């Protein structure tokens, strides 16, 4: 099976989408005080940003183009995903929280 790269505009759009997903996953933590709901939204957005950012990084390194946008997406998505996972672990390991009753 041969690998066919998409159009250059597709790579740019994918990287832009990855930055948007990563930025949204981080912005939810700062903008919304309801963290019990936020982690359920931030986790899939952060994971999508990580996947798209890693695909964009691989494509940029393969074609010798700038890696700034994929690295920004990976950094933002990592922070948003790590915060969501940390909060999820905190909630599930503390059964005495009133939200779980």
C-alpha cells in the first residue's frame, strides 16, 4: 500500500485545527468554573489535538517545513489532556466528594 500525502492546504488546515482543539482544551479550564463538566469536554478535545498535532508534526518533518504550529498544538493539547486526566483521577479516587453521591 502506498502513502499519498494530501494537498498542502490540508496539512495547514489540520495543524490549525490541532491548535484550535488544544487551545479549547486549555481554555475550558480557565473559563469555566464547573470542572466536573469541563473535564468531559476537555479530554476528547485534547486527545484530538494530540493526534492531529502529531500527524502535523510528522508531515512537517517529512517535508522540511516549519514545525512551530504542530509543536504549539502538541503543547496546548498536552496541557489540556493532562489537566483533564489529573482531575478525572482525583474525582474517581475521592469517593467522599458530594458530587458522586
